[in-house]
C-alpha cells in the first residue's frame, strides 16, 4: 500500500506497536492466530470472510492483508471478487433495511399532521 492518508507500516512502526502494546499486543496477536487457524472452516474461507468484512469496515490495511492471505491459501480472483460482491450487497442491504426507521418516522409524522386538533 502506498502512503497517502494511511502510513505504510514500516518495520520501525511495527516494532513500536509491539513494544508499546505490551501484553495486550501479544494477547491480540495470539488470539488472531487462533481465529485464523484451520478449524471447522478452512483457512481460505476464513480469509475470504475477513476480506469481505474488511470491505464493509473499510480498513485498507485489512483489505491488503486479507487479499494476500486469501491468495496464499488458494483463493482465486473470482472467489475474491465474489466475496467483495457479497460485502457490497450486505453494506447496501443494511442501508436498505435501515430505511424502515425513516419510513416509520415519516408515517408517524404524517399521522400527526392528519390528526384533528383537540
């Protein structure tokens, strides 16, 4: 990833994160390794899920890392793009689903406007 708004994670920056993160850094790293270990889901599937989620959370570091990991675990271009399309639908689907909140407010406002004054 080229540096723009987000800094490139250089070895020095990574070292500081490790040093300054203390035991929480180690715990997070160990937990992350367990999450992405082979289990009920194959590693490739976990990486494709992570890649899709990274697109929803819009983390460029995660997108780069999980794309590389998905490829390293045998994912194809087509599988990666399909995971991204699933993420896209979920992100758009959430906006669509949440329109119910606005529709409810609009309906209530219309009912209040139509109610006779007492």
